[in-house]
C-alpha cells in the first residue's frame, strides 16, 4: 500500500509524542532486561500493557497476522474506517452522521489523540464502533525503524487507547501510511490486533472536493470492502459531506455495513 498523508501532520504528532514516550520509557514494556542479544524483542517476550484491563476478548487472544481487507458481512459488506482521531471538532460530527445513517465504523486512533481526548474515545465505544491502533505518533516511516521503535509505537498506543476508552482494547492495528513490516504485523497480532489495510483510499486528507471523494468510492468499491476516511489531521468538512452521500448510495447498491474480519 502506498504511503500517504501530510508530513506536517506527522511532524506535529511526533513532536507531541516525544514527551509522552520519554515519560513512558522508564516503565515501557520493552525493557532492556527483556531483550535479545541484538537488542530487538520478539513478540513473545513482550507483555501486553493492557493485560490489566477487561473487554469482551481474552488478554491472550491471538489473531491472524496477515493484513485484513474482508468484511464480516461477506461479499457485499463494506467496512467504513476513520483514521487519525479522535478530534474535538470533527469526531463528534462524524459520530452523529454515522448514528443518523445507522452505520458502524472502525476508528483507527493515534495514541496521543486518544490520550488528549478520552471522552471522545469513550463516545466511539459507547456508540458501538470498534477501535484500531494507529500508533503513538503516526510515523509513516515506521517500516524503516528498529523493532524496538516499532514495539514502542504500537504497544504504547495500545496502552493509551485502552486507558482512554476505559478498558476496551483496540481490535485492529493499521500502520501509518501502510508502513507495515513482518515484525509489526506479528507483534500486533500477538496482542489481539489484526493488521488492517484498505481497498479504497478516498484521499479526503488532500481535500480533493466532495464530488471527487464520492466518485473515488463509487469507482473503487469493486476493489474491496474497506474504505478509508479521516476525522482528524485537518479540516474535514469535505469528508462529512462525502460520507453523507456515500453511505446511502452504498445501501442503494445492496451493500451492508460491517467490521473488518479478525
């Protein structure tokens, strides 16, 4: 999958994350004592930072490590996924629109955003949507970084999202810009987070216009069921307007809305 999204957005998130990760370093789950000879950690050696929290799945649950695209609603299912939030301006509006249309979605949250707006994370969960781990700082170059760095980005974000939600852990992991590695996929899966891809990239983060976003969904939905939108990282009025058109159109075409397979 092609890397995308503005570098400026990543830079702001990375700067915000530096203080968080520095504070977390002393208690991080990937300590030197748990390491291998080369300083890299295997997923089996890393304890889940959210093991003390409870939700509807066992703390030791394992899921497949290949990147999911399919919908749990089958061949005519569609997965609406919302990335980069939560955001105090746009997430509430996205939630209201989804409620009005009777659609459930998967929210891929950045750890620092979840930590900053825990009430919004709880609102997402309370509305019946699912959570996805989108790392601490949205670093689209993660696939070039060390396994220790990838571990911290993924597991610290899992901890932050779980705490913000009140104990509900993310069920998926989406690498920023699609920067997956075999290691990050295996690590996420070992913590019950299915790696999550996409089939339709609306490019709403580029503000191409409402008509262009809608046209992209209509022309590319045959590629697969998982559609990528954003509720943070910039002004999202085009996203809201496009969703307002796309969701009823998909229903008219005989699609139903579900969640990505796990």
